[in-house]
């Protein structure tokens, strides 16, 4: 009797040992890409897409999102880094380096015969020790303390383009702090980053400014309209102030030129009725998501009213936040509750374009950060840096606990974990010790990126912590003097939330990759295609023996779409 094969002809199995090896290698290779971007002296990466457009960034998460990878383990690392970026907005490069270090140590443990289950249990127990130590050493701060915010931002932005390209580094820091404090509730620790709008324009980096209101990348509709209005009453509409074509087919029978004139006059009367409703409501600024024709623009200009058409939906949302307006439901019945108020509305030339500024009072619910740079690639990097800074301050306001940075946290936790490892019996002790070694990869990478010798740094760092005699010392890598020093006097601080997220994500991603022991892969077929009748199929022979045209003959060829 002939028994069928277990796997189909188009299924291939990689194998146990090969799967683990490829997973570890793929994960490590991805993390090696961004390793040199860590720290204030980190290098930038360039990605060129299929259209030839380049992206220059030192942001580990942003760069890894650009890179296309095929291997599942590499994709898992990138997804883990994106998770850190989504939740805390910082620490992406640190997370990638820690994942790579944990995978590298796991590879060494596997080679000496320690089972995967023991390694993963050791990593999970080490994570618990790390989080416990972090809770013990964290420092509570006042979320209203602007000096702490200032030091957090300097730590976050040092080495970034938006910080280094400024003539006065403190200017951008003050702008970001002012933006965050303007839209947050510091008493309750509540903040929504979406309340900050970021606009970009080509120009000089020194011209970056914060507008307590919103900026619309549009011009005022007519040159006959005022360019500035003080104490503006704003009407937001989502309807067209122009004649519209009917959605269904309609015909009007006109038998004489007089009837044509009457028809056009009636259209204008209907539009003038809408203009009268706007004037009667008291609004002097009309902002529409749809069109405003020239006849209506002229009528509004005569009444001293500003109008803007084709404004984006998101801009209307920000305008509602800034002015307190509500998008009008029916222009024929405008309610006084639907009007918004602004201190000043004016048009201003920014770079080569004109923009409309809507400035509110001293306590707006939304603000706008206007970024300026000499090229689009730097504007994109400035945008990433600004979002990074906003998320750092959001983390601090929501959870006002800090630790000192420059690798000092990882050094302290590594020493604590080594002491805990001595109380564990069995092979799990070795995995816990290797977890501590993996944590030290963060300060060692910082040292390497500023030109210090890695081996000397490792021995000196461990010696410093060994001579603490039970006292809390925050020994880390001082990039300014290229030495190991107590970072508590350097004011390099980070939020506890970022460290917690980095440790958790790194261990989860590493254990997931380690738990994969086999890969089954279906062979890829390039000749997949669809017929006009909806049939989708593939064939390995390139379609040589395939009747593409069914039975209808060459004269009646069906559409055949290859993809």
C-alpha cells in the first residue's frame, strides 16, 4: 500500500536547530542596525525609498519602520520597538539594543546546553527583579516643576537635530514646555498630545515658534477682505456656499432668455439669503470645509467678513478646540452657541506661502508648534524630535517619577540582579546572570558611541558599583568628559515609565522569538493571477499549459490580470 507524504509538495520545513539559529541571527542583525544611534553622540541613518526620496534620522523606531524585512523574527523585533514608540514615545533604540543583547546571550546559553524553557523563566524572573529594583530607586518629583521638565527635555533632545541646529538650545526646550503646560491639567495629571498641532514650513530653524491658537495653511479667499480682525466671532460650516449640481439627473426647461436670467437671479438670491443669515448671526470670520464661490466672497467682503474655503477636517477640529465653536449644522438656522471667539485672526506670510493665524486668549485648549527648517528632510526629523519630546513630558505629567540616565539605571539593576542570582539554585541562575550582563549593553553602547574603550568601561563600571558599600550611587557614562561618573550631579534624568516599558517589551519579544523551535513555509509562487470571472489561482509552469481564455477562443479574449 502506498502511503501519502505528510507534507504537501509546496510545503518545506526548516528544521529545529536551523529555525532557532536563523531566528536569533535575524533578531540580532536588526538590532545591530540602530546600535550606533544611541546617545547624544549617536550617528544618523539614511533610508532611500523606491522613489529615490531619502529619510535622515537618528530615531531608531522611525528608521526600523522604513526598513522592509522578510524574516518573522526580524519583524517581531521591529513590532516590539514600535510598541515602545507607541506607548511612551521614547527609548526605541534602547529597546532594540536590549533585545539584541538578550538574544545574543540566549544563543550562548543554548550552545552550552541550557534548555529554552530555563532561559525564558530566567529572563521572566530577572524582569521581575528589574521592575522591583526600579520601584525602589525611583525618585518622586513634582509634575509642576518646570526645571525637572527642562532637564528631561535636554536629556531627550541632546544629540537630536532640532536641538543641535538651534543657535540657542534652550529656546526649543522652553517652547515645548510652554506648549505642554498650556494644554495639560497639571493638578490632575491629564494631558492629550493631540491638542498640539504641528505645522511645517521651509525656513530658518531659529524661527520655530509657538502659537497659542491654531495655524491654517490657507489664504483668505478674496483680496477685498480684511487681512486682520480683532475679537473675531468665528463660524465653522461643513456646507458649500456655492451652487451645487444635483446628485440625480435633473432637467430644467427654459424657453426664453428672460427665464435663464430669472434662474440665475434666483440662485444668487438663495446665496444672498445664506450670506444674510451669516451677517445676522454676528460672525465676522467664516471657515468652510467646502467651497465658497466668488459671488459669496464678494458679498462677504462688502460686510467686512473673512472667509476661508476647502479647510481640512482636522483643522476644523483644532479650531473648535481653540475658539470654542461648534461646526454649524444648518446655515439657515445659526445658533449663538455655535459661534467661536478668537482674540485675533490675521494672514501672515511664512516662507513663500501665506497662512492664517487664529490666536486665542491666554488659556487655549489647543496650541500650534510651527516648525521651520531649511529642507523637507530636516522638517520631518524635527517633527519626530518634537513628538519625542511631547511624549516624554506626557509620561512625566501622568507619572511623575524619574531616574538618572546615561546607563546608570541599567548598571544599578544589573548589580542587584547578580546578587539575587546567587540565591537561585539550578541552571536558571546562569540565565539570570546573563540577563544582568545584557542590561550592561546599554551603558557599554553609550561608551562605544562616544569613543571610550568598551572593555575598560565594563571593568571600571563594575568596580565602581562594587565599592559603593551599600550606598546609592548613580554611576553612568558621562559623554561630556568621556568618563564614568555619578550622574546624580549631572542632571541627566529619564522617566520611570520609559524604563519599565523598555524592559517589559524587550523580555516579551525575546521570549517569543526563543519559543519558536520550528518553521513550516509554503513555497512562494509568482504566477498567481485573477480572471474576469473572479477565479484566483496559480501555476508553477508560468501558465504554458494553462488555457487563459477558457473555451471562448482567441477572438473573445477575457481580461487577465497578473499581480
